């Protein structure tokens, strides 16, 4: 859950819907289901970008490409790297 204003999926503009769908297609299949889905349909960290659809698309499409199954890292390795970075940065999320 974000602490800033977000746009729920039910109120999303066509631009926001396009940005969400376009970036989602770049993720490997195992990342398709949100770990913590929100009630309004847009998961927390993605929803926090809903006010600026272009920023949402560019930020998350970059991340999607970095998670590509064509690259040599497994999902377990991605999760371990994410955990170490979060601990190092004292990040609760």
C-alpha cells in the first residue's frame, strides 16, 4: 500500500492502461502474478507511478528487461540480490 495518491485501475486512463500492459509484457512469466496484489488492481510500487504513465512505463520496462530469462541469472538469484540491496539500504519494502 502506498502513502501517496494513486490512480485505481477502475479510474485509469487509456494512457495508463497502455503503459501498464506494455511494461508487463516485458517480464518473464514467473513474474506475472503480483506477490502482494492490491484491492484496486495495481500493485503498490507500480501504483505509486500511476500519476505519470510515461515514468511508470520506462521505469518498469527497464526492470522487466533486466529480469529477462535470456540473461544468465535465475529468479532465486534475482531475489537474493534484491534482498541484499534492500538490507544494505535499510529498505523496509
